[in-house]
C-alpha cells in the first residue's frame, strides 16, 4: 500500500506546473469580464466607487482597471507572476470587504466565495511562481545558462 501511495504522489508531483498554468488561466478568465467593464465604462465605475465611499474614486477605478488589465496580460504570459499577483490579491480583498461580505459566503448570493478562491490561487502563484509553462521559467533558465557560461 505504501509503495502504491508513493507512486501516486510521485505521479501527481509531475502535475505541479500544470496546476500553476491552470490557476493562471482561470484567473485570467475570471478577471477578464470585470476588467473589460472598467475599460468600457471607467466613469461609471468611478461613480460606483464613489457611492461606496472609496477615496479618490476615479484614481481608484484607474488603478483597479490598470491592475486587472496588466494582470490579465502578465498571467497569460506567465511573466512577473509573483509580482502582479500581489496587487490582484489586494483588489480581491477590497472587493470582498466593500461588495461581497455583506452577502455572506455563497457565490450564488454574490458572496465572497469566488473572490476568496481567487485570493488563494493568487497566493499559490506568489508562493510557487508561474510554473514551467511561462515566460518567467524561460527567462530564469536563460539566465541560469548565461551565468553557467561565465
């Protein structure tokens, strides 16, 4: 039984990079709609932010939009993943405490379930990086090869 379990663990460890890729793509899909809404109607978003007493609502809307759009691009490429994940986590924390928490946990009630899952996926990307299927990985390999030739 131990041998079978060990083989199972060894096999699943090979999926680590696939998991990171899937997290990145799920996050891109999840952030795409809200980001495009902000791009298409930034003034409306700023007004909505103002109605929730966000400080500097237009600046907040621009920062949120910029972070989301940049996050979509960088997560798709797997470039600067650990860095962009941090402000994206901040956006989700703000969304939870200004919009979702009063609705409870359940996603079906517009609760904080989905933003919490996004935070957890983003945290995993901060901790483990973007994985093998990313520009981060390719650039680090290229850097290691260049360092080795010196």
